[in-house]
């Protein structure tokens, strides 16, 4: 079963109220190096969880939710940093907070990219 999501918001992040919702959505769209969708049961195994445990955490059922460590392990395995982009957009860019710090970070990133 495939889910179709129509988003009429100005940003891909505006459709989600929390990083938890965004993370759950992005796991459904995660692709491997060959462009194939990585099934959530495979993602769960990579994170040393059962598929049902991973599903419960994604959907905050049975009083469980993803932890920061879970998200970090997911990023370690798959390189998916979308949830970090969501947080930057929602709490820094959209609310215009810590813009000076963000500009310093941008300069550091630009310097790192030039070295590569």
C-alpha cells in the first residue's frame, strides 16, 4: 500500500507539526544508493529494533516515541539528515532565531566544502 501526500504549504516541512511526524514520513520515502525505497522493516533491523517496535516509536503508540539517539543511529546508518533540516527550518529560519549563529555555521560549512 502506498500513501500519497499532497502538500500545498510553502515548504516541505510546513505540513508537519513535529520532528516526530516528519521523521515518520521521511522513513517511508528513504531510498538506498540505487534509488530503491528502503522498507521500514529493514530500517528497524539496522537500528536493532523489531519492525513493530520501530513502528510504535514512529507513531508514538504504547507510550513510546523516537529518541534523539534513535534518530542519530538512523542518520549514522542511512545518512538521512532531513530531520535536522526540519529542526533548523522550524526553529531557526521560520522563527528568525539565532540567525547570527546560523550564518557562522554556514561560513564553516562553506569552508569545509571548499576543502573537499
